[in-house]
C-alpha cells in the first residue's frame, strides 16, 4: 500500500524511500514541500463573448501537479554516501519504471499520488566531506493531479433478481412488491474531487450495462459474455478490455469512459443486462480523491 513506511506527520515516501521527520532526509522548515496542497494549474475553456463583456464559462480541468521537495541529507550512521545513493536510486527509478507512488502525511491524514522525477539537485560542496548535503532538491510531476486515499474501497453485486408477485386471491390492502432486487452498489467518495473507477464485469451476461443512478449515464457493452469472461472498464485510462485484450465494445448510447467519474459523496451504480444470470457479477474498485 502506498505510504506503508510512514509513521507520523511530515513524513513522505517515494516508492520505498522514506523522507522527512526521523530520517536522514530533513525537509526544510519553510518551503520544504511546495505544490502538494496547492491548486494545480488549470485549463480553462471559457469562450470570449463577441461584442460583449466577459466570456461564456467553459469547463475547467486541472493540469499535472508539480511537487518540489527541498531537504538536507545527513549522515545517520548508515553513511552519507549510502543515503545519497538511495535518494538517487529512488528518483531515477521513476524514470525507468514510470510513475511511482509518492505519499505524504500531514495533520494525521495520508494521501498519495503517482509521480515521476523531473529534476534532482544534490550539491557537492565542502559539507559533503562532513556528512551533510544541504539544499538538496527533488521535483516531481504527477500527470494525474488528484491525491488519493491509500486504502482502496471495493463493492460487489450480482445482477438484479426478480421478486415474487402478488399471491391470488388477494386480500386488501394490497402490498405491491418491488419489480427487482439487488444489482446496485454504492460508491462512497470521501474526498473533495471526482474519482475514477475500475469496473470488472464477469459473465454469463448479455449486453451488460452499468448505470449511474444520479445522472442516468451508462456504460453498455455490445457483447454476450460466457461464464468465465471478464470485461474491465478503467475510467482513468479510458480503456475497455475483454479477457485481457483491448476491445471496442461500447454501444452508441454509452458515455465517454473517461467521463464516468464519481463525485464526492455517495453515488449508486446499477448492473443491468438484456439477459442476466445469477452467476454474473460486477466488482467496483475506487479510492477517495482530493484536489
């Protein structure tokens, strides 16, 4: 889990390297961490009003998050050269393996993003011989600017099951049963910004569809799934796969995959299908997101 080495406030973890309080990587007191709680840059799609003041408001989308960490590296007994080498390895790994979890705990709350190193400055002055490198700097970029809760939430449901009808002869007053039961999960986003999902659908199921109960938006797959088939919708990556292979299965009435994000609060998702089977299921995974 991201941040699994963090034990207290003002500690940070890049991959498997712990920084901050109680480590040889002392974060500067005033401007040691910049860009973490800041609002990232914004892409604003406002359109100027021709011949009139102002503009028509358009969409606003956050840009990548840039994070700067300033620190002093000390010799904690393990050897100053070894500590510098560990910092070099942790930052270089983000270039080789791609974005790496970077977690921060402040005020008792831990969140993380996935980031890669854009810049690393490790000055080698006279202090190096004394086992100290002041004014070291690491700059990270998170292409997804959201900060997520480390713990992943999950919810599972099968397709809806029909309930029993009215027993005849009837007696008054009549209690009308619901038409279907089940087939719905609640996604609880405890953060303050829209969060993506991973939706896994297992067959057997014909024309499976996932509905947002608040807006009516749907992701519908034009396919007949046999038992053992698995379709995965990743709304962050914007992909749909069937049994591990990319598939073009979305029907024309489906919403764009990348727009299928869950707002702060509770959102209901319903699994439906043209033909359903009790053995089918939908698993939804997500994390709470903060901007």
